[in-house]
């Protein structure tokens, strides 16, 4: 199994991936890092921690997050986000909201490194691939989950 950190400059690892779409943002994660998808049931409201939400009227329970095109947490879930997936082991109780989810089985993708000018020390993505005329950014569940516990989410 190829991990994200093992990718070279122009890697072409074969494997199973999940393409997660949040409006114009397309993220590509290894399939084993994305939990089972379900439909979002209910309306979300702020959960007390910036960028995190809960089902309106629910006390405690599951929290939700939605990403912007810039990979920052949104204060509200956009209306078109109706799919929810846990990332990693799902042990954090956090559901991520998406517009679309596509499973890619046994594909070989030609990942390209992001140009150095776009990279920062804490960049959640380092590689991209062109899929069906759009750019998808390779990242891990750990990298996405860190967005919910980073400085903007405290």
C-alpha cells in the first residue's frame, strides 16, 4: 500500500482512491482512509467550536465540518453538501460534508508536485492530478482532519 508521504516528484502509484468534492474543491484520498458514506439528515448549526457543526437541536453527539475551496473550515454547511463521510478511523466522531463522492478502483494516477511557490510548511496537499479536466489534490485523512483541530478551529 502506498502512503502519501512515499510519493516522489512524479509518482504514479496504482491503487484505490476516493474523489471527494466540496463545490470546486476536489480531494483524492486513499480508499482505506475514507469511511462509509451516508446522507446528511437534518440541518446543521454551529457546535461551539469555530468551523464545527452539529445537527440542529441535537445535544452532544456527532460533529460535522465542511471545507471551502481554499481548504478552510466553513462556518455553515453549504446547501449542496448532502453526503457525509468519516475520515481515518472515524474515532474523532467528525463527519465531513461533501457534494459528491466517486470511488476509483485500481487506477494508476500520474501525480504532479505542486509548484514550490504554492507550498507552505503546513500545506495540507503537496501533489495534484488532472481527472476529467479538473484538478484533484492528493491528501491523507490525517491532513484533512488536522484542519478541524488547527489554529482556525480552536
